[in-house]
């Protein structure tokens, strides 16, 4: 296994780096590097810039309009975007539902939905979790009843990230109560402008409106919006969750935020403290180890071998690292990190400020990162899955 990049791959990296430097708006990268609030317009502006280049679906094969890059090229693209301060692409369209539509959707569904995802014009949301059905997703109750050419959907989804912006939502719904819970689930594509859909905000600890409840009250969904076969949605969900958990690892963002930790530590005068440097060093070692795990998976896939099934491990380590770097930033700033003013996370805020400018968003970032070990399948559940896989129990 050779984890060094070839000269061709290094040349590809340089090409991507130059393109991102020329096309990434400076106001957006400033917000990303300083953990300031990104608006819908910020995120969609970058998505459309990528879409115009044909890179919003950077992992897509050429047959579906993607660049057809191999796994190493995709990794290098993601790394260069992250290090440059590009917003993390909202994954629900290009990373999550698109592969499901490509693998299991009809030709008509592919023709209808994939172009809008690639262009960045259509915003997708994810309808998986429900009250009482998060890590135990198979217990979901949101019901879809077939009536002629439509499904009538009733129920609730929760923790729907950025659902207030959604044009479409892909949902797991219960279409049968017979047999095992997993066997009665179907995968529906739903237009969020449909009558009967209500989106209610959930305001988080950082004061942000990032997640939502989505209610379905006798929502009519054309039967043509069923992906694949009825009651086979669990199979499609597992295909999607592998993409989600690998995406959550986000080693490239961790590398960028590590540099931010160092900048804050230097600005606050604690970078030379031996004990604090020890914590930075341990974090850096763990990020390198996470990157090596990712590269091992990519190396196996590139060589045609069976890719390592480590999505759960990547999710566990990646999410814990995200929490650790947010905690180190708080420690570096000390008491100046504690006062929390929601407005301070907006670019150009001119209100009262305690401490240096880089301290203002630290509490908000810390609060936001509390979620990472829960979403995408809680780390406790992921450890059970990993242990069962390794031990065969």
C-alpha cells in the first residue's frame, strides 16, 4: 500500500488549488476561516459556482454528468476546497440522495432530479429521524398509504438540517407494518411545496436555526416519486448512510480547523505553554491517523480491492475530533471564549465585544459541535456495530 501521491495526482492538486483560489469568493472564505454564520445565499452561491464547472457532483461518474474522477482525485478536491476556506457542500443532494437515485432510481427520476442537484439550483433535505426514531431508525412511524396514483403521507420528521431552505426532501416512510420493521420502509422523494407540509424551527444552543421539525398532514405524493421498489427503502437507506458517515469524518475540515486552533493559541499567548502544546500535538496525531484511515480506504478502492468497511469508525473518530478542536479553541481563549452573543457570529458585527475578534464565535462553535457524536447514528450505536463486525458477535 503506497500512500504517497503520484506526480499526476500532485499536478491535479495544483490545478484544483489554482481554480479554487480564482473562483472562491473572498467574503465566503473569510466567514469559513473565522466560523462566522453562512447564509443560504453564501452556501448556494458556492454550490452554483461548482455546478457551473460541473463539480458540485464531484464524486459522480461521467454517465450522470460528473467529472468521473477517481477516489484519490475526489479526496484531493475536497482537501483543497476545505483548506482554502470553501463552505462544506451541503451533502443532502450531491452526496446522499444523488447516489441513491443513480443506483436505484428510474431513468425518469434521474433525468428529472440529477441536473438540478448538479447545478446547485435545487436544495434537498433529509427526512430520516423522527421523535423516538433516531439511532433506531427502523422504528420510524411516518406513514405513506398508497391510494391510486398517489401516496398519502402523514407523520413527522425531526432534526431536519436546513430544512427551512428545502425545495425537495427524501424521506423514509412506513408503507407496511408486517414482518420485521426494516422490511416495511420505502424511500420517497417529496416536493416540499406540497400542500400539508409544515416546517417548524428548532433553535439550538448556539442560537442558530439549523434544524427543524417537518410535519406531513395528508400530503399527496405521486407514486412515480417512489425510488426503487416499495418496502425496499431500508436497503437504499443503508447505501446512503455509508456515504453520510464517511462524509461526517470530514478529515479535510479537521486539518483546516487545526490551523485555526494554532492561530488562536498564538494570538492568546498560550502556544508556548508546554501542556497546551501537548494537547495540540495529540489532536494533530489523531487527525493524521484519521487521514491515514481514509487514505487506506481510498488506496484499496483505487487498486480494485474490496474497500474497508470502516464508515462507522470514520464517523466515530471524525466527530470526536471535531469536538476536541472546538474545546481547544475555548481553552486557548479562556474566559474571553465564554460570553456568548449570537449576533457576534455575523460578519461585520459592530456591537460590544469581550476579548479579541476571534473569541466572539468560539462559544457558538463549541455548542454546535455537541451534536456531532449524535447525528448520523450515535457513536455509542456505532461502537456496537463496529464491535459486532470485528468480533462477529
